[in-house]
C-alpha cells in the first residue's frame, strides 16, 4: 500500500511543506498567464545567477561548467540551464512542464453592444467545461501592442479596488429548455461573452455603452478600438490561490495545470548546486492546444538554445548536439487525475493517484489503446525508482482514469522523438481544467523533492 506522506513528516518537515506551499500560492496568484509566469520566473532566475543567452552571444562570451544561462522565447516560454561538469554531449537531466492554462481569449474585434450592455467576445483556449465559466468573477490580463512599437500591460480584476467581470447565465426560473440540454451544450462557446459595462455615453446616439467603454479604455490605458487587433488579452478567474480544508492541507487555485509542476521544477532547478550532468528546466507555452507555434514544445527554440550554449563552450557540432539529446533523460512534468471518491466510477482500481501519496509517475498517457502516448521504458522506470528511494521521495504510479473513459497527452512524446528517455510525472489534482483546481500540499512538497533528486542524478 502506498504511504500517506502526511504520516511521515516530523515538525520541521511540516513547516517546510507549509512554507513551500505559501511560496507557491504567491506564484500561482501572480502568474495567471504564461507572460506573467515568464516574468516571475526570470526575476527569480536572475537572482540565482542566470544570464541571458542572447547577451552571451552578443558579447561573444564563453561558457564553462557551473555557469547558468536562460533563453526567453517571446515572453511566453523559458529554458533555464545549469551547465554540469560532464560534457553536454553526454546528456542532460531535463525537467519539462508547461505554463499555459485553460482560459478565455478575447477575439481580435471583441467589443460590442447589445441591449445597452457592453460585452467582450471570447474564444475559449484549451479543454474546458464551458458551463463552469459562467457567473464567477473574472479578471483580464495581457498586452496591447501599438503601432509605434510600445506595449501596454493590462491587469484588472484581482486588486481589491478593481472591478471584476462576469459571463451571465440564464436564471433557473426560465431555464426549462436549457436544463434538457447535454452538459456540453448548456453553454455554447459563442455565448461565452464577458459583461464589461452598462453606462451609456450621453452624447452618443449609436452604441452609447460601447462608446463609453472605449472612452474609459482610452483615458485609463491609452489605446483605441483598432488596437485590439494587435492585443493578447486573456480572461481568467479572479481571486488568489487559497489554502483549502480546516487542516489547510490542500490548495485551491486557478492554473495548477500545469504551473504546479512548473513551480516545483523551477525551485528544484534554482536550488541545484554543483551539478555533474547539465540540468535544464524547460517551461513552455501552448501545451493545452497541441504544443504548436514558436513558443510551443514542437518549436526548435530549445534545440537552438542548447546549440548556442555548446557553441559558447566551443564544443558545438551537429553530431555532438544530436548526442546531447539522445543521451538525455527527462521528466515531462504534468498533472495527473487524483482519485475522487465522489466520482469513483471513472477511476482505475489500484492504478489511480491519490491525494497525499506523493509524486505521480504515469508510464504512459494517451487515450483508448494508448493512442498518442509516450510509453516509458521499464529500464528507465527502474532507474528513477532508485533515484527517488535514495532521497526518500514518496511517489506513486497512476493512469488517467479507466480505459475507454477518456485520456490525455503532454509534451513527453515531443522530446522522446529525439530518442531520449522520457516519462510523464507530476502532481495529482481534483477539478482538472476547472476555473479552480485542487491539489495536496504534501504532493507539492514531494514533487519538489523528486525533481531535485532527479537533477543531481549522475547517470553512468
């Protein structure tokens, strides 16, 4: 039977669990978009001595073992590398996670008026249950990029003095027809429209409420309606991450998937000392929509980053780069589904993660007949068992629910295409992909321990 981590902690360890969780809640509350995450990550990385690879290239500097460098990819993805004593060609220990989360994106022409109410038109991002996004307080984050090259940052809905936003739902008194619909159709994607105002501008006869909102945006933020075309504005749940339960053993917050793995990987990376094998923390965008695009894992930016580092160490050639990747090991860190007794019918008996049982290893993901999965080798699992046991990391194995019930995928298969050893592992959640997800503080602590143990693993 798997250990419950809470039963193993002494008083000092309990303090460590709670301290790490407090730090994580601060990160989760501030990092509600991939851009905000990158900003927070780089702020911490620089404090720990990481240097921008672009500055290394520009100044024609050299790199050596124990140097620390990072690559910022369009402010949406970031790679951190702590160069080890052994040649990079012999392989890296890579922690990979994603920092995008399900949300609503404003369309390119979002603002409209109907019935003397102003709305933002949205397009949902990632896999969501649309009905979960109505009637909850919402915030708006992002950037508006102007033609003169300047960028306006937008953050509204999370400060105490801020207004919030909302998507309306049909009152129960008039919802007889609505209640007969399937859950996937109760709220249609085209109706996820965010209410943003209702006061008309007196001097305007046509769409006076919209005109008033445009006036407010111009006065407060300095942009016009046409500037929405070059904006990236994301609608996310309003409110901070909070401790959950009388015993404060859990965290309820937006974006656990997958910032919970990103943060614990980051902490392990920043705290690593005198590594033998090169350690990498790779935190990427676009996983929720297939990992495509310049900032997704299918991009070549990470490969290019490794090539630039090797060049700065005077050890780059194409064959050496290929060897670096095929000799690497990776933990593709993403969340898993925790057993929920209320919905026990979809759990896989004896093969489902549970709260408090530690870091989760998923040998494979995918759906139905393992479709789209990365299936880790047994030899690699055996190596990782030894690594975790050596550092007393509490861990468990899991599948993503019953066979034929559903499934999912991660970035694991993309890195595995290089021929490296990769396995999915992470932290189990309740409410995955909901506006507010739930996680165990003990599992967060064990994950950070596990990632730290992996980074110092000196594969022979």
